[in-house]
């Protein structure tokens, strides 16, 4: 573990929505730059960082299916959306002077590398930020599940879930003034209370691999590195 930090290697899951800022759709570049700064700050502490980026700001398979598309085809479009986001985030992180690699679960050889587990390990050892794109490469999954999967494959010490609020609440704190925040939860609590943190397959996978999930606000500057250093605010999900 690098000095003054709690983790050696972490995976950050960032939803597509986190990239759209105040606009209701697409990629807001000032927002992407801000997130890239957070990532570069954690990287500069000596921590190895990899990322899974969602695609919900551009396209979700479920909404395509709701409009009559075949679900698997709509999900393919959703996975393509995550590649667009990954390239935007890659650009922004490299602007911070940090080397990156995008690895896609769906090979797109002229845009980025294909996902090869052992090669991804090597990139992380060489202190490159690895951005995993195209989710798991399979329809009917989400990028939350992809995040838990890659975190397990990369032997990460923690899975960070960046959200718009500073942890898991009893209900949506943006609409319910009575909502209270959890300091800690077990994986089983999250599943049995059906808390909207990550989908059930992601929680189960993290549980099986014994990887703690830290839910925190990616919208609040400095939180990511604060938590890495042992402070900050997050809900910790573990056994
Ligand atoms: N997707 C998929 N398989 C995966 C990951 C994602 O088919 O392994 C598709 C799915 O259609 C999903 C879309 O990609 O709706 C975008 O991902 P997600 O909804 O997880 O993005 P987020 O909500 O994190 O922005």
C-alpha cells in the first residue's frame, strides 16, 4: 500500500450520468475534466486506478427495448455508448499528464485495445490508468456488474461507486427530507432491503470476491482522494 493510503489498487465505477453535468444528455466536457482531476489526484498518491464507465447518458438498452427494439441489439448500442464515454474520459485523464489505456470487452482494434486480463494487469503495474469499456461485452448485463467483474479480475482492494450523493440512504435524499444515510452495510443488507446501490448481480459478485464497495459522491471535489487517505464520507458495504 502506498504510504498514507488505505488501498493499493482500486476500481472506480462512474455512471454515464455523472459525465453529463447539468445537461440532460451526452457528455459535458468541463464535468469530465473535473472527474479526470479527481482520478489524477488519486493516481498521484501512488494508488493503481482502473475505471468502468457507464453509458446511460447516451443510450440504455432497456429504453431501446421499451421502444420495440430487440433487447440484445439495444444492449449492443448501450455498450457502444460506454466506449464513447471511455474515449472522452481517456482524453481528459491524459490532459492531466497521466498515461491511460482503454480496453474494450468488444474488440474495436482501431480505437482501443481488446480486453485481455493479463495485459490489463501489466498496464496497472506500469501505473497506467486502465479504462474498461463496453461493459462485460454481453447483453442483459450492466456496467455495475462489469465493475464488480473487473474489480475481481484485477484483484482490486476496493470498488468505488461514484454517485451524486455521499453514500447509501434509506430513500432518495434529493426527494425525501426524512432520508437517512448508512455508514456501513453488509452485502446481504443491500440485497434484502433492495437498496438501489448497484444491481444484485454486482453486489453478489463483490460479495463472493470479498471486495468492499465504497459509495461516495463523485460530484464533490476531493472526496475520492480523501477516502483513499482514510477520511471523507462514504457508505462502506462489506461482509
Ligand atoms: N450494457 C450491456 N452489457 C454490459 C454493460 C452494459 O449490455 O455488460 C448496456 C446496457 O444496454 C446498458 C448500457 O450498456 O443499459 C449502458 O450501461 P449502464 O446502463 O450500466 O450505464 P450507467 O447506468 O452506469 O450509465
